[in-house]
């Protein structure tokens, strides 16, 4: 009987361990997968002009893991890679996507997808110009207004004129087939659309789907319900620019109306553990305490059943 008790404890322990592992993204990347190449808001970290504690030490000792938001897609079956967002960290994100693929010989992905015309999402296109890569017909997908913005404003129109980039038009709610096992669909979201529309993406692999909404105004402004959209996918990478209102003291929230993480967690509190496990907060402002994994706020997110997106993280599609 005595020998049975330790054995029973071991069985229970292993059962709990397996249960916890099932809640984490798989580590088998032999198939189509999504790669997190950046998690920060447009201005990065440290943030220009910032003299607060969140930036001071980083100017002296930069954290090279802190890169502006971007996702990569790796499809070994078709031997293709794709990049979502073309921000200021584009050079290192191109390189990591190539190296992580294990098969890519070109430095360029097969296509780049852009959500909107804010600097952290398209300004990296400058590296494709003749002053830098002098790329040859890099395929870039964008919505009609975004496409027009690039075609009619310098210096971006020079990229078009010199065929550094080859623009292709996205259509809202229309699926693009990238390979037999990979599709992507853009959908409109409300945001500050000064120069272009703003979209999110649904990336569909052979077995799983991922939702990507790095920028949106408050959830209630969207004609769709975010809770319903989360239930349709297997992973949801969503806007977490600010943790709460403390970060924007002295600023007009109407000018930057992102959903606070605390608001999102309140909205999602009644979701099942399985649904909560899908959610990965991303697109962190330099002030966001979720950038520090040891912070009280980071622990609160994880203890509530959610996750923060981590650079280099891969999930299987």
C-alpha cells in the first residue's frame, strides 16, 4: 500500500503536467506556423523623448528583444514565407523569418501584408528602396486607400516607380489563397484612419486559425463582437497598447482610443478557460507594464487565463 501512494502521486503529477502543456502552443513547427517577430507599439522601446524609468536604462543598455509589432508566416509545404506589418524593425525581422524557415534562400518573404498607415506598420518599406536593399518587385498587399497613399506620396511612390515594391490590393472579407494549406483574409476595424483604412487579419492554416488585431479603437466601436470572433479561431493576437488609464495621464484618450487590457479582461472574464487560453495580448506601448514579465500586471494576465505575446514565439497553424 505504501508503494502505491507515491506511484499514485506520480500519475497525478504527470496528468497535471500534460494538462498544462496542452494549454500552451505546440512546439512542433514542421508544418505551417505563425512566428511573433515583434510585440511593441509603433514608437518602440525605449521611446523617443522618454525620460521615465521605463526608458532610462534602455537607452544605455538596449534590449534587442524589444521590436515593433510584426508576425511572420512560415509554410514549409509550399516553401514560402510571409510578413505581416512592415515596421521600423523590418531588417532584423526579414532575417529572422528567413532563418527560422529553414528553407528560404532569398532574404525577402514572398509577400508583405500591411494593416494601415501608421508608422509602426509601414515605415519599414523604406529599407526596400535603393538606399538600402534596392529590392526587386517585393510583393506588398494593402487596402485600396493604403495602396493609393503609397502610390501618390513620396518617398513611397519612388519604391513603386523603381519597382522596389509591387503593390497588390486587399479586399475586405475576401480570402486570398497563398498556398493549398494557407489563406489570409483582411477585415476592417475602426481606428484613426487619417491616411488609410485599418484592417485586422485572419490567417488560416491547414488545421488552425489565428486572429490578428494590433490596432483598434474601443471594442464597442466595432460592428463585430470580439468575443464571437475569438470563438471562431484558435489563437487571437489582439491590441494591448495600454494596460490601463494610468499610462495616458496628460493625454487625450479620444486621440488614442485603444481598448485597455483591463477592459478587455473584464469583457472576456466569462469566457471558458479554453477560450481565454487563445488570447495573446500584443502591441505594447513603451509604458505598458506587460513588457516586464515579472510585473504584477503580467502575473495578473496569466493568472486570469490569458497570455502576453512573446517575441520569437511560434504557434502551429
